[in-house]
């Protein structure tokens, strides 16, 4: 089996939230055969994730344990395997009508396809696999859909800042997609204290947020008087809470309704991601939002 090591305690939280929502989602649409329902996993991986035995409660497996193909350098006998998002989605009691699994690594696509063919042969025909960049694949997939008769849950679980805002906006424009988005709070480290950010980082943040007003949101410049006269002073407000609030506001520009996101932390209690939910369909948004809020309610 191809090793795919990742995650932490936050991984368990995100997968539990996804599982609960997908179960509720299918319970609603199982009573309505008019719509074809899709589950789309844009960073699908192999369908399983490996954790070191004896370290189950730690989970924080360093990316350095994987080579460029995502293969672990550790002895496979030292690992236990848990279901990832793809296997959780396809293993539900009430499956979706269609599945799209997107993954950039050919080795992982092959592993996932083999797993589904062997473990879920009755659902293989419902599955599509794309070895591609998630942004490119999602754009092509959206263009093929008849959104008057189709609905979807899309799960964006990037390893970092791979998701472009144009992709998020496109999903919202369908008015038929419910989105779960694991937003990387690591962007806080890119927002330097003095506001002097490398141009390449600024460009990346523009692409991530889909706007340039993050500069005004996270930095405030005021003029102060001192012994040397008047000077402009820039203050940064780039707390996790403020970043979390900003991405929620951005999602509201693309989707009908957005739930308060949940901060996911690693075993050292450092914030890792904001688990965001946005509903696209106006008619279905109230119930979708109610379900998501109950799932994302932080203790």
C-alpha cells in the first residue's frame, strides 16, 4: 500500500465534521430523486492515511516522512491505516449518485482507484478520477454540469495555499454547491509585522483571497506626531481570529450563506486551519447552514 502520512488531531475533527454533514446531506436528498448528487474531493489522496503505531493520539506526522511522490520512508509494518475523506464518502450507508476524485499524484490516483474497485465494486461505475491540478479540474467539471438537475458537496482540503479564489468563486456561482474548505491559517506567518511583504507572497495572497483589500484589512496606517515631526506608522492586525473573519467575509461574496468556521489545532494547540462551510443554493441554504452550524460548534 502506498503510504500517505498526514494530519493531526485536527484531521480527526475535520473528517468527523465531513462525515456528519455528508450523512445529513444524503438523508435529505435520498427522499428527492430529482437531483443527481455529487461528492467531489479535490485533494483526494489515496483514500487512506497512515499513522505511526503507538502514536495514535499525536498524529502530527511531519511531511519530511514522505518523498516527492508522497511515499513514506518508514517501514510499512510500523503504520496503521485509517480512512481518509474519499473512503469515508464512498463508504456511507446512503452513497452519492456520482463521485469525482481529483489528485495530482498519479501514484495516489492509481491507489485510490484500485481501492475503490476492490472494496466498493458496486460503486466503481459512479466514480470519476482526475489526475490534475484541483483548480483546473474543478473548472472543467463545473462547465459540464446541468445545475438545474444536479447538486454537489465539494471538499477542498489542500496541503497549503493551492486553492485559487477563482475556483471558490466559480463553485459559488453554480448556486448548487455546498462547500467545505479547509483554509490554511498559516497565512498569518506571511503577514509580516512591518507590512513589508515579498511581492511573490503578495501575489499569492491576492490569488488566495481573490482581492487586494486584505492589505487594508490586516494593516492600518496612521500618522503620528513626535519629536521628528509627523510619521506614518503601520500597525498589523493579523490574528488568527481576524484571518478567520476575513475568509468568512470573502466566502459571503460568493455563496448564499456561510457558517462560522471552526479553528483546528494541532497537538501543541497551535492553530492550523479554519474549517469553513458555505452553502450555494438559496432554497437549500437554511437547512444546510443549520446542519453545518451544529457540526462546527466549537466546545
